C-alpha cells in the first residue's frame, strides 16, 4: 500500500524565553514578510535590529504565558489525532513543518526521507490563504526540497478551506461553548467579535484573498450556526508603519464598550491553535481594554486545537487530495 506523508504547515513559536529573539529574527528576515524595493540588500540586518528591539517586550508576554509558546504541543496533538483518523482509510504519516522555529521544514523532510515517503500532501494550519502565511510556508518548502535533493517527490497542496463544513462546525461548537459561559438571560445580548490576524492592505490590493476568505468564514459561521447576535469582524497584531486591515480589534472593543455593549465573546477566527495572539493579545491586553471601559462580561473563545470536528475537516481535505478530487468550489473563495 502506498504511504502518504502529510505535512502540517504552521507558524511556530519560541520554546523558551531564550528562543524569543531568534524566533523574531527568523520572522522578520522572511522575504514574504519584509519585502520592498531593494530590501534584499539589508533584510537580515533590519531583521536583527527589529528582533533586538522587540524581544524584551515579547519575552515579557511569553513569561506571562509560562515561558514559551504552546503551539508545538498543540500542533503535535493535531498531528496525532489526524494521523489516527487517516490511518483508518490510508497509510499515512503526519509530520510538522514550522516556519519560524523548530521543527523547521528541513526536519520534516528528513523524517519523510527516513520513512521512504515520496507522496506528499502539504496541509496548512492556516485555513485562509495569504502570501504571508501559506505562501511563505510553501516558498520555504520549495527551497527546502532543493536543499534536501527531493525535487522528484509528488507534492500536492491543500491551498485553503475557509468554509469547509466541518471547519465551520468546529467553530460553531466552540462559540456555543463560549456562549454557555454567559447567564442564560444574557446570551442573546452577547456581541460576537470575530478577530483575525491582520495583513498590510497592500497585499489585498495585489490580489491576496485572505481578507475575503475571512469574511466568508464569518458569514458561514453566522449562517450555519443560526446566530442572530450582533457581530463585528476586526483585525489584530499589526506591526510597523504600513496601513493594515481595519478596524483594529483593540479599537473595536473600546468602541463597542463605549457604545454600551456589556457582554462580549471574542472569536479568534483565523487561529486554529492557542498562541500569543490568543492567550496574551486577546485574553490579556484586549480584556484589559474592555474592563477599563466597564464591560460586565468579556470572554475569549478557545481555539480549535484538536477539536474532533476540525480534525475531521483536515482528514476530509487530505483524503480528497489523495483521491485527487477537486476541492468543492463552495469551500473556496474567488481570488479577487
């Protein structure tokens, strides 16, 4: 029986406080992140300056989280659950390729080489395609296969899945868990705040579909969940002087509380695993803003992590790729 290698593409995160600065350096030296005319001439130097400047503050954030990112352990749990699910139908090995920290893409390729696997499916843990996430991970994959001399491998990419039914269902289940934290007589008053990682608006102008796919996810979740709540989509984690997608999450929460919203559920719609953006930015920094403005109850929805319905979505996407079926058009967004 043919054996398939499934490579989970993910961002990664520092596994210790000492790893924060090199993690940031890897992030900011990525040509898919820092890219402007002639930037290749001094990208590494600029990345070093940014990493040195930002690392003390970011170290404090990770210290608050226990000294490291939980993303590797959570991704490994996703990999284990997916491998178990897939092996009911095919012979599969699931490995992890982090973009900016260990295990790097080269390590994932070396694991597959040891097992003699050459039929590969790249499965991003970014449900929404962007050149700065999935695109960057795929570019690194292409560089790594040249370094590892495995350009002959048969590789398929699952590009995106913003409205896959099981992906949407996993969000609905998590949202319902979040709503259950509110008093029963207040649940219909809860404002649903969908927060996605931002991107520079110049990427949208160049045709990056990320923003539109996020919007499609929100529409599908609201429709399939039967929610009648007021809801807002906003964006977090902006960096640098460029114009980024708006409205910003912190500004949105401040505005809503000033307008009298007293019950709020934050939904990290672009994140499938807990990490600094959910555990610190949303659950600490944004919570402080809401509480400063007198909100009565503020909750953050847990990330999907290894939610069974999300694992089911990943398995379905993988098996469709194995069978070389086209992803159903409704799972995707027009690339406008």
